[in-house]
C-alpha cells in the first residue's frame, strides 16, 4: 500500500484531507523540515492515530528517507508519548498542585537516548502530543525545540503533518467500519 492508494480510499467529503496529505509530505509543503523529519513525523503521528494501513503506506513511501534508527525513534516517540500524554494531561487538568509534587514513577529513558538527534525526537514527540491533546507536553516540547533553535515554521510544519495524518487516519478508520454514522447510532 502507498500514499497514492490511501488517497484513493479517502471519500469525497474529505477531499481537503486528500489534497493536504499530498502537500504536507514534501519539503515544499513542510518548510523547515528535511525529508527524514517529514516522514518520521508522519510515521510517529500515524502510529499515534492507530491506523495500520496509513502507517504501512507511510513506511512504504518513506523509502530511503528513513533509516532503521529513524523508524525506531518514530515508533518510540509514539509509544512514550502515548503514556506521557495521558499522565501529564491528568496533571494539567486535575488542578491539584499536590500531584505535581509527586514523582511520576514512570520509566522514560528513551527520551534521554532516542537513537537520533534529540531535536528530531522532540519534534516527533511534539507532533504526537498534538495528536494526543496534551497541552502540558505540547508547551514543554515546543519550548525545548525553540530553545534549541528550531524555527516556528518547522514546528508548525510538524504540527500540520500531525493534523493531516491524524484526520486521514480517522476518516480511514470510519470508512473501514462501514462509514455510515446514522447506521451506527
């Protein structure tokens, strides 16, 4: 399966997603990011969005842009942020400062040694955090990236990729489940 195949599965009501998917997965449509960063961000966010067909298509179309370390880092970002986003979203939303003082007690070693450039891993983690809706994590990753000299344009590009990939994953999942909300109700 390829991105072209995925586009063919996107229904007319989501035509904008089809067009956006075509534009955000290249350096012209994702200014500030390298091809490797674009594809690893797309891979991490497709994993976070839970659509296996889209993930397989992204991996297939990424081709030589991603090495084994990049694929592992994208998968690791999706995995660790899947855990962290739940935990830190709770801390943010509970409005009880006592929880902030408690140690998380969660293993997060991959963040310190991701196997790729730290800023790249942070970029993938930011994109996954945007998909998962963790405001505390989004702020933390964005600030760290800006401190490391990553441009706002590059950060916006990563989040645009996350937004499109997540929306496409949702539409594909809906359509594969029958695509009829009225019948599902």
